[in-house]
């Protein structure tokens, strides 16, 4: 289950009012990329891709948090019955499926961390999980960016970026490029932000 596009837009607007920030624009860029890539490959529903992309960071509604935004989004979407959006709130931050590779603060309780760890371990990533993992790394608030530059930027801000996570992002890019038969930047309409 996931909400309609209109309901998802409403949820994002409401969340943006609770905690204004560039994350709202980043969510829109992510959704747009996901929709375009889904249209370019076979077997993916572009509407679902858009909606789950739009909601992947919805946990930011509840304040400025690191791992907390993953937990809050996962819980929030689950409580509303949107299990397919909830799983994306969780999976988007862990392209290697490992909680310990999270870049940022572990700002939730040990019990909550354990809950996430178990949920993540039980998950087998599907096409939408992979798609939003990729789009998250293509989307800045200003628009589509060069993935390598975005990862460099995170490396600078957080002081590190695990090589294996970097490689996994490049692997996801290649995966969808092969499915689309095109360069990913062509699919999403080119790099739009520096
Ligand atoms: Fe994101």
C-alpha cells in the first residue's frame, strides 16, 4: 500500500511546514528522477516510483535528525498503513543493507536501532528500493547533480564516505542504465544543478 500522488503531495507539504528545509525540494527532485527512470525501464510503475520517492525522507517532518529521520519516516508511514512507502523510508539509507554503514549520527535509542536492524535484515531489496537509493544520490534540492560530486560533498561534510557504499551507488547507476539502455543523466533530463 502507498498513497495517491495527491495524498503524498499533501503529506509532504504538511511535513515541510513542520520542519522547513531543503529536504522538501530534494524529495521532489528524487520523485521526479524516480518517475523518469521508471518510465524508461520495463516492469516499473512510474506512479508508485514517484510517490515512494516523494515520501522517502518524510521522517524529516519530525525534526532535524540523522538516523532518526529513517526511524520516524518508517514508523509514520507504517502507522498510516503505507507499508510500501515505509520500507523506502528505511531502505533508502542503506544501499548495502547494513545499518552500521549509515553516514551520520545514530540519534535513536538502542531499542529503536535494534528495531531498524531487524527490519532491514528481514528485507530483500526490490526494484523500488534500488531505484530510490539511486535517485537519492542523484537529487539535490536544486536539481539533478553529478553523483560523484554529491558523494564527494557528503564525504567532505561528514569526513568520510565508505568506499563500498560509493561503489554500490555506481553499481545501481549501471544497473538502471543497462535496463534503460541509456546514460542515467539522459534519462533524468541532464544535470541541472552545480
Ligand atoms: Fe533523501
